C-alpha cells in the first residue's frame, strides 16, 4: 500500500471519528441528564450534525476526499470519481473511525450515563432509532434522505462555486435533510455513522444501557447504500 493510499485511509478514519464525536456528541448533550445543553431540541441536533460534517471534512481535506460515509464512497465509484479498489478500504476505515468517535463520546460524557435511566435514549445517542417502527417505511426514509444527500454531493462536483466551499454546502445539505426528512428515523443516511457507534454501544460498559437493537440495524445500512446507488445512477444518466 503506497503512502498516498495510506494517507487517504487515515483521513477517512480520522474524519469519520471527528464526525461521530461531534455529531453523536450533540445528541448526547441534548439528551443526557444534567448536561448543560439538555433539551436544546431537534434544531440543535440537526445544526450540530451539519457542522460536524463540515468540519469533519475540512480537518482531513489535506489527506482524503472526506467521504466519511460508505454510501458516498460507493456512489463516487459508480460515478467514476473513486477507484473501485479503494471502496472497501474506505468503508472499513470509516466504520472503524465511527467506532472510535463513539467511544470518545462515551468518555466525554462519562458521568452522565449513570444519571440517565432510559435505555432507549442512551441507544439513540449512539445509533438511530425509528420514531415509528415500520421497516418498509423506515427503509424508504433512509433511502430518500441518502438519495438527496448523495445526488447533492455529486451535483456539487459540477457546480460553479469554489471547491473549498463544498464542505460548507454539504453541511447545509445535511442540516436541511435532518430538519425536513430526519423525523421518521433520525436520519442515519450513512451506514458507518450507525454501525460503528452501534458496535461501540454493544461493547462498552455504558451505565443503564439496554439492547443494541440489532434487528433494526440493517435499515440504516441498506437504506443509505441503495439511496446512494440510485443517486449515482441518476447522476450518470443526466451527465
């Protein structure tokens, strides 16, 4: 493995870790008892996630393209913007980064888990949980949200604004997806964002945690992957 590829994988790992640290961190702050930002609400969460994406990408832009999302990496390969040989290594780096980011959230808020009794609230800090459990509807919500995200990111590659602004625009897109489409499932729109922290939830000795809800875990994995594939196919068709 040459140093360039190594740097890219480190960028995807580190960027995804930062993304989850800041993204799951805002969810922890809003939901954990005795946090100073408790009850700040859904708008705080969506804004926090949007900024988490922006700065997760900016902080590793000198190493990697900052996909930080398996659905994005897969779509970029379909669109001819990423070598197929890098797709699996990118995805592994992203999942591992997400796991590490989730561990850092647990450590940062360490005293607060004991003060929070509801196991569902604790799980929702690490991974997504549906507002109404309906696997078909939940799958569709993740597919649609990721379709909008990935098509937007591909469209930005054809945009007229400076490439240095892409992370800001991507963060704004994540924010509006969260506000408009995130209500049904909590908008994973990123398999690594859900899977890595769910693994962390399973393994960590988190006070008052319950089941990691693996029966739902396929939805925030397959829904985003299918949405990303469809977005890339449409982009290829239109270009």
